[in-house]
């Protein structure tokens, strides 16, 4: 596997990314990856996925969203609109490379807003042939609500409303902790070393104004009627990103789709426990659909692995 550090512009800011490919000149079919909630492109836990992609002949472009890691932009702000733009611009960047099959680009992301973002990417960018959404958030307001007891949620909403009042009067927002005062860490997360190799690079003081776009964040709306082939991966009884968020996205999609539910594990332990099962399934899904749309497209409902065949290429 070859690794190259690259950069491209998204808005006025430079986004930095890792481009991993198999050995050889290509051109390669390509996968875009946006990290999950507060994730970075170079987290070691992503490497097993990248190896799976490159072993199957794909190139994989893993980005740092604006404001995170090595990318430019306001530090530590999860802005769903900007993150979607970053993914769309990553797809455009891939079309400029001679070592990419331009008509064969897919997307993969895991964890909260990462999983939700690729659903939105699939809805808004027809160049993306197929996506895999692992542990997605479907509705930001519901996600933030369900992390809290009802009395905590009531007080939280009061804090946000007071912050909005102060912002319009002073231009200043209260600073809060993104892991404890936006997302709330579960006992599993507190006992896990998942992404511990990159946590020290994450801004741990952000303005409360960051919450408002998350309350409006609704990948479930993008999933309704989605025709792009979609695989959704979840964990039974997930306490971090609710299982029913993943199943709601799956059920809302109208095109070819597959749902994988991992049992007897947790949100963070599933990555390692089921890697040897889930990663081949992800690769198989992308291999079936991330192909140029040449020739004649024939739908065959009886074909279990891939209901579409490309003819005449």
C-alpha cells in the first residue's frame, strides 16, 4: 500500500488528506472517507479499512474536515454544511487525478456525523456510485436529546437559548466541551482507547453556537427515496449512535441496500471484534457498485449480491 499526503481547497481553506493506493500505477476506483465525530484522517483504527480497500484494488482518500487535524479553518467546529462541502470537494479533487477512474467513486464513513454525512453526500452528489454508512446519526436533535435525562435536556435547552440571547447582544458564545457538553460520553467510551492516538489533537473547548447546526442535522431526510446503493452497518442496542437511527436510514432508502447488525458487542468494541466479517462485506458492496455506468444497465432482483449488471462495456 502506497501513501501520499495531498491537499485541495474547500472554500477558502486547504483541506489535507491521505491518499492510499495499491502498488502499481492505476488508474484506481476510489473511495472517499470523512472521519466520524471529532475524528481525524490518520486515526490508526481506520487503517484496517484502508488496507481492505487497497487490497481490493481501490484508492482511498481520507480527509481531515476543515478545522480539524492538518486542515485549515476554524478549529474544532463540527459544521455539517462545511463537512458536506468538504466531501463534495474531495470527490471533485479525485476527478482531477490521472490515477483515478473518474466514473468509479464511492464513499465510506463511520461514527455519528461521519456516517450521516455520507448519506447526505449520496443524496447531493450523483458522481458517488455507492456509499457505506457505519453507525450513523439520522437526526441530530434526537441524538443529542437521547444522551441526556429529560431534566438534563430541559436545562440544556435553556442554556442554549440563553447563549443565543448573549450572542446577538455581545457576539460571544459560551465555551463548552465537545465530548461532555455536546455529545455525552458513554461508560463504554470512557473506558475505551478508541481514537486515543488522535484525541490529543482535538480542540476540547468550542462555542455553544456549534450545537445549533447539529440540532438541524437530518441525514434521515436525505435518505428518503435515496437511489444510490447504500450499505448501513450498526450495532444492536448501540448506546452511542442509536441503532434505530441506522435502521431508519436503511428503511428510508429506495435503491439497492443492505443492513448489517452486529450483536454481542458495543459501539467501540465492534470495530475490532467484527473487522474480519464486516470489512469484507463493505469491500464486497463497494466492489459491486463502484463502477463506471457504461453500457446498458439491467436490473435483476434475483441477484442477491448485486442487483445490477453492466452490459456492453
